[in-house]
């Protein structure tokens, strides 16, 4: 093979590798919309977790939290912190809580992930507080589990430390806490 045809051959190979890399990147960024059944299942699981918060039920919160939390703290620490938090929230009353529309789902190692926007009004020490937040929702083996947005809103890179295979194109939803009165 002489130099011109060798260069042509190498150029074709590099071209194919370039196309393959772009196809791989596009596939990695692929997302999909939830089916109606998945959406209903997600909202039901989120409502159960919300009930756990409203009732101060630490066990419901622990059961509904995704195992990725153990990349931040040990399971024992997480359970102890959850129980402490629920005990300290006994004087917090939920006036309202509503879920928004879930985002599209992205593939992750053991399932799929989406974000669920939430709005709540709570009563704390005689003051009404508006909370705009979101759940990080993980679907694994037909079961939804959740992570609260608090830590990732403060440190967005944490989302990719917890779920490194999540596409970088994922955008976090807004979160805000505002005193109304």
C-alpha cells in the first residue's frame, strides 16, 4: 500500500471512529419520558415518602431513600441522622405539598433516574415557609427510591459523584426556601 492510499485508509478509520464516538455520546445522553404507569407509580411512591415526612416516620424515610446515600455517609449514620431530623421536625406542620411533572428519565448503572419538582408550604415557629425543591428519583427493579435535593443543590457535582454515569447534560431543578410571613 503506498502512502496516499494508506492515508486514505487511516482517514476512513478515523472518520468511522469519530462517528462511533458521537453515536456513543448521543446514546449516553438519551433520555425518555416516563410511561403513564411509571409516572403514577412514581407519584404514589413520592406521596408515601411525603407522608413519612409529615408524620415524622423515620422508618418510612429510611426505606424510601436510595442506597446511593451510602456514598456520602454510612447506613448507620444515615439512619441516626434521619431519626434525629424527624425528632427535630415534630413542631413542623405541612400546610400543603404538591408534586410537579417529573423530568425525562436517564439511564444509570442500576436503573433510571429522573427529577421530580415539589412545592410545599410548611409552618415553622409560627411562620409560613414556602419550599421549592425536588426529589432525585431512582427506578430500580420496578421500585422508586429517592434522594432529597438539599445536598446537590449546594454542591451540584455531588449528583455526578453519586451517579457517575448520568449524562452531564442533566440540569438540576430550582430550589428555594422563602419565609412568607
